[in-house]
């Protein structure tokens, strides 16, 4: 049986959205990752500036999120993150999010799959474990809850 165990909570600080316009797959956007923090029983530390979330807003309104960034643990290990997610909800809720307004996260869907990779031996278990997420978009950040799939 599959069960989920909380791994960490994370706040990722975001930069201004770069709108690339409507392409063949939908409206493409790039959102820089400026930093942040994460904390859990097994892992804690900071979000390293320099990553980004490459998004496509499909014609059906679903946002396909593809974020890649680095975490640095409090004991100095670097973790590469690849997070793919979907975000969608009622049109009015999504419009409010796009305008930077605070919206109750239960009023829309934001779920994803996350993989961690590291060369640090003490965290090698991350390289062979799957993680799932739930999230909330804030005006200038994203809040994630990351769960280890057991």
C-alpha cells in the first residue's frame, strides 16, 4: 500500500513573470526563482536563487508547471529539484491568482510530482524516492508541501 509521509514545507520567492506570448502549445511564461526556505524533520535549508518555473497555460486554462531549482540543506548539501505540476480552477479564481490577489488554496487544484537528486552520500536515499506535492500560489511566492511516497 502507498502512504505519504511529510518531508518538508517550502516557501519559494518568485520574481516578475516573463510573458512570452501565445505559442502552439499555449501561453508560455517563465518565472524566476529568487530564493526561499524549506523545513522538515529530515531536511531543512534554503532555496538557492537562480532556478525558474517554465509554464504553459493551455487553452483549456490548465497551467502546466515545470520548475527546476536547487535547495541547499542546513548542513551544506546541494539538492537538484525537478517539480512538474498542474494548477487549475474556476476561471474567476484563476484570474484573481493571475492578478496577484490572495486566494484560498482549497478553491483551486495545485498538485505535482517532485524528484530530488544529489551527489551527497548522506542524502542518497533522495535519488531513489518519489515525492508528491500540494501547493498554493501567493502574490510573490509559492508555498509547497512535499510528501515522500512510501
